[in-house]
C-alpha cells in the first residue's frame, strides 16, 4: 500500500471509495469532518475533544468507552470552573451493557425499557414498585 505523509500542512481532503486501513492522525485538527458509510472497526480515539459529536445509525457492539468528561484534578488541562456539557442518548439499544464507576448525577431516564436493569444489584422495576406504593399511601 502506498504511504502518503502530510506534516505541518493545511489541507482539506475529499476521500471517496478509499482504503485508509492503518492510517494515523496525531496532533491534528479534524473539526467538522463528515464520515458516512464507513468502517471504523478497531479504531481508538484518545485525548480527543469530541464536543458536539453526533453518531447516528452506528453499530457499537463491543465498544469500550472510558475516562469520558472534563480533565480530572491533577491533569494539566484541569479547570475547576468548567463543567461537562450534558450528553444525550436517544433510541439506543444498551441491552446487557455495564455502567461502572460513573457520575450519573442529574440523569433523567424517560420511556425506556427497564426489564432486568439493576442498580447495585437491585432490579429497577422492583425499586419503582416500592416507590409507587410509598407515594400512593
């Protein structure tokens, strides 16, 4: 495969029907990119600003999403005055997924299928039944 190297350049690329397997982008501004009908299987994104990222119609099975949010205290880019903007998940199948050691403060869950969903080992539907009994008495 031919190798093309772009260093310290300012270019806009239009790429169609192309195999870029194994390509690397480091210290690059890739803002406002449009990716459609592509395979990013095995892709790793690290230390990236993905603000306003929209993913639509994607298969994320096996994805591992971690260390998401503003830089923590001790990180060179940490700023205690900056707050993470909210994320939105809509019409997503998160069946059998795990959410571990996450700050879920202020999250609203509406019109979602909760069968078999557990919080700290307790079925959410059971928690809701107890809550509904409590408020109806």
